[in-house]
């Protein structure tokens, strides 16, 4: 990039940062800017980001800069949502099914979690739903649980945070709002807030999978088929 050789200053830098926030497929982080402008310094680049956010604050502006998934994303202002929805109302947009949303909520609050553990909460086989969520890159394989059979462990992704407009898992609302039965609720006071694992620490030993690609349904299904063929019990222990 030509500007990376010499650090642009003032309004020029702000304009470049604004363009980058707009064009980035994923939320733009301060580290992304440091990679592009290593000589600029964190304070100058953070100041440019703050200036872009401030420039979008006036009521006459239709866009805003959101803090999402540890980065910055440009979006339409919520109060203008009815006009944006009207634009897309006639288009047939694919949405997550209620089963997918329920499974995704379980994973978000109980990760890392195995397929049998999800099934114990939902009362239904989540395999096909998990495959769809893997394809959408909303969940990924974190590794394998160190129990008999070594079942796969699932967790949410950065795409999950961006999809739901969250900056981190700590921004998740109370799990009770989803009407989901928490398997560990019996050991906690009624109405207590269930913190995501990211805030409380992973429960139980597991082998980490360093592949952050999000996985895919075919690989996951093959692994689970192999486990079922071995006839191992206690996958959800």
C-alpha cells in the first residue's frame, strides 16, 4: 500500500481510516491499522478511529461506527432501520431457523461443549444444525474433550460476534431470556446470571484445535461417525 511508506497526517489519515472501516469485510481493529502504518504509533491511529466515530455522530449522518468483536464496523443507524428494512423487504433473505438460534445460544453460553451435551439440553439431535452453523462459520471446532471417545468440542467464532453485533461474549444477555434449560442450573441460585465460558474459564480438560478456519460440516460429520463406529460410551461425561 503506497501510504504505508509515509504516514499520512491529519484529515488525510482520518479519510483513509474511514475508507478502511467502510471497506473491511470484518471489523477493523487497531492492530490492523498498526500493520498498515507501523510508523504512526497507537495513539495517532486510535485518534483517527475516534475522529471517524465522532464524525458519524451528528443526526444528519446516516451511518455510525460500531465497536464490534474487538474492532470497528460501519453500519446504518438503528433509528433508520425501518427504511433499510423497506429496501430489502421484497428480497428473500435466508435467516437462521429457531433450532439454529437455540443451538447457537447453547454453544455461546456453555462453550466448549460437545454434541451429546447440546443434545442433553435441547432434547434433540443437533448434528444437522451444527453442520449448518459450521458452514456459516458461526461456530468452530475447538478441539476434543479428554474423555472416552474424545468427542469434538464446539465454540463460537469472531463471525458470531459480528453477526449479532457483540464486542465480546461478556456482552451476551442473561441466558434466561432465551428460555434455555441450563444443565448446571441446579447447583446455582434461581435467576443467577450464567456467564459465558470466556469469562469464567473452560470447564474440563480438552485438546485444543489450533485451526481457526471455522471448520466445515463434512469434516465434523466424519469425525463423529468414526466415534460412533467405535461404540464408545460416555462422550458427554
